[in-house]
């Protein structure tokens, strides 16, 4: 082999050796030395979750329109009679107002009603009646007028009381009664709220029993008449 040929071969071998060394060095270099690719932008922190919507009210507002209009011929205000065998002197008028506000129980709602108010009471013992007898007598009389019973909870109910301020005495005052007997017999509930609808107004009639007395309360919805 000529000197020139040997020289060329040696140069080529040296070049290949340097190339291999360079490739090995690249492979062994730490990752931090490698060129940094375009990194995605740092994610923004997640927005805080929106506060949960408040829970829906436990009871919907009562709509009197759900009660049909009575087609019966109605007696004069206060629409409900006292027992015919009861001495009129034994019937006591507690309220007789042209305009006031009274709260009634409609479904499970304590509802304000405004209008003409008339409230009477008499004692069960005057008729030798039980609470059941009072309930049955007035249930039949109210149905005959076309009234519909609308209460679904007794005013003594703990959840009802809590939902309406927690003070049962304040609730009674709003309803127009000094107190109410706690009656466990569903056939003699001790409190009943009836609604009688006419083509022109709503008439709310309450029956409640307290300490052996029967209270009859009628509220005929009407606007206050300005007189001053």
C-alpha cells in the first residue's frame, strides 16, 4: 500500500472515531442539557365552585284557585250556624270586625288573610258534645256549603312551629286563638281550616277546640274601606 493510501485510510478512521465519540457524548449528556421544547403554559388555578343554590322551600305557596267555586246557595255572613239546640245566651262573640288580618293554615303554610272577621265560641258540655261530635257536625255542614278543608298540618306540629318562628304562642295569636288543645285523634283534629270560594271572594272558616270550647271563625276576604 502506498504512503498516500495509508494516510487517507488513517484520516477516515480518525474522522469516524471522533463522530462516534460525539454521538456517545450526546447520549450521555444530562436531560437538563438538552434543548427545552416549547412547554405548555402553566394552568391557571381552578376557579372556586359557585355556592350551592339555597334549598327550595319545604312547602309551596298555597293557591286558592285549586279549590273549586261553590255552586251552592249560601246563607248570610258568617255562613256557619251554631247548633239549633244551643241557647243563644251560651254563644259568646269573641270578634266582630269589619276589617282585620288573621292567619290561617293552608296546606302547610301559615297564610295571612284580610277582610271581615267574626268569631264565636260555645262550650261542648252545653250540648253534651265530644270533640268528635263537633268535628262531624261541622264537617258535614261545611261540605254542604261547598267548602273544602285545606289544612294538612296541625299548628302543634314541631316542624311547622319551627318554620314559622319557633314561638307557638305567637302563632296562636296570629291565628286568633288563645291556645289549642293537642288532639291525637285524626277523627277529632282539634283544628280545621276550610275554604269556601264564591264567584266574588274567598271565605275562610276555622274550627278549633280549646279547653272544652268550640271556636268558629269566619274571615271573608275584602279590601279595607277607607273612611278617613
